[in-house]
């Protein structure tokens, strides 16, 4: 009988080699050309967190096992749209966004939350550097709590730390395989250093980051001493959803999805139709303006890609020919 091919866990991917944990040891294996043929819509055939099967020699990757989940975004590529898988087989997304330095970017955060919702991966928003602006921190915490997201405000500066929320993040990390994602300089690596005993990830200075350089340069899967794994990632500048449909989008914003049944028109896209419950909630301040703005920007882009050949344009306004919901 033939021996079973060994399996491994992808810990890190460099330009030509891939670091894989096989039977408790770390091996560097080449990225074989045939892997690139298996997933043509993805920019790279493998992602950190993937489980792989090695060939009989144990020195090359033969295939990638199906993923239980993936966090992916639209890759910045020319021509046909491609996906960039930032992490595979994860059970939790930790979106880290500083309230200041660098400034909070709602559209990026909303992209990450929507991508996690799309894959049904639980997500936590960490509002980092709350020591820099308590008022802004309270504002964003309100907006996202209202959206239905779990929000934790943190500070890792010695002497000013937020022990309760850091402890909550620690618990989440311990119970999950989490990917930590956010702008460069948001404080992702600092957060992990403050929480995980024994790790010393490189921390950037903000001048370096302002020059467009990342401190963390590759995604690394780190086993945690008390259980769980965490993937520290290099900073991202934007987060656009990969091939999202205009009808799908509304389900990725929890506070919009919750109000759909109250919209008069079944096909309501919440962009000017009559008797729209989402617009009514927005007017009452029950949905954050920045959240609605992000939704609408994504909607315009989704509609534009559904009608190839047409430039990005404003979605159809008014209830017009749409059929009202049967009451
Ligand atoms: N004031 C303040 N500064 C912080 C806090 N956390 C981190 N910083 C600073 O923010 C800067 C960037 O921190 P990093 O942890 O390297 O950020 P990063 O998100 O890992 O950045 P990349 O690896 O480039 O993606 C450093 O100068 C940290 O000292 C905080 O809670 N408060
Ligand atoms: Mg980092
Ligand atoms: Zn509506």
C-alpha cells in the first residue's frame, strides 16, 4: 500500500518559496507552476492558512485542500478582475483602525466588515490609539455599535493601556484563527505585541509609514501559546470587494439588511426609491452617514460592473417600474 502523502499548513509565502509546517517542522517549499493553473481567478494560488498536500518526495506542494473560509478582496490588477486571498481557513477577522495617525478610513473598514460578512466570518473592529482622540473614538464606537458590529477601543501605550479591551481581544485570539487587518501604521503589530506573551513583532515609526513603507512586509501565521493562531498582515491601503453583485451588497451591511423587509419595493436598492426604510433610518440618525456612503459607493461600482461598457454612474432613482412588495 502506498504511504499517505503528508499534509502541511502554509505559514508564510515569499516570492518563490512557501513556508509550510509539516508534522511539527517548518519547511521551505517551491511554489510549483501547476498550482497557478488550479485557481485562475486568484492572483496567487496559495494563501497563508491554506492546508496543502505534498507530493511523494515531500519536497513540493501537490495540491491545496478546499478552504473552510477565506478573506479576499479585489486585486489591483489590469484586465480581468482577480481576487487576492489575504487569509485562508480563518474563524475570525480583527479589523484594526486607529482613530487618528493615520486617520480613520470608514470605507476601508466597511470593506473589511462586508467581506467578512460575505464569508460569514465573525469580525471585531478594534479602534486603536484611543489615547490620541477620545472624542473621535467615542464617535466611531457609536457608529459601529449601531451597525451591529462588535467594537473594542484599545490603547497599547505603556501607562495608558486599556486592560479590559486588551483582555477581550486576547480571549478572541485564543479561541480563533484570526487575521489582523488594517491600514499601515494602525497598530496591528503593536496590538499583538501587547497581548501575546513572548512575541516581538517589528513596530514601525510613523515617518517611515508616511513615506508609504510598511513595517510588516509579509503575512505570517503565528501560533499562540494559550491556543489559537493569529495572522499578522502588512498594511493595506484600500479594500474593494471582489465581484460583488448590487443585490448581494445590501446583505453585507447588517443594519441595512435588518431593514430590508420594511422597504416598500422588494427590489429596493435604498438609493432614492419611495418609502425606503433604510433612507428613513438614515434620516433619523439610526444608520451612520459614513456607513451609508460606503454602501452607496460600493453599489455604484457593483452596478457599473454589472453593465460592462458603461462608465460608473448613478444608480436608477425612484420606485419607477419596480413592483411594490405584497403586503
Ligand atoms: N499613540 C499610540 N500609538 C500607537 C498605539 N499603538 C501603536 N502605536 C504606534 O503606531 C505606530 C505603528 O504601529 P505598528 O504596530 O507598527 O503598525 P502596523 O499596523 O503593524 O503597521 P504595518 O506593519 O506597516 O502594517 C508605532 O509608532 C506605534 O508605536 C497606541 O495605542 N497609541
Ligand atoms: Mg505591522
Ligand atoms: Zn430601501
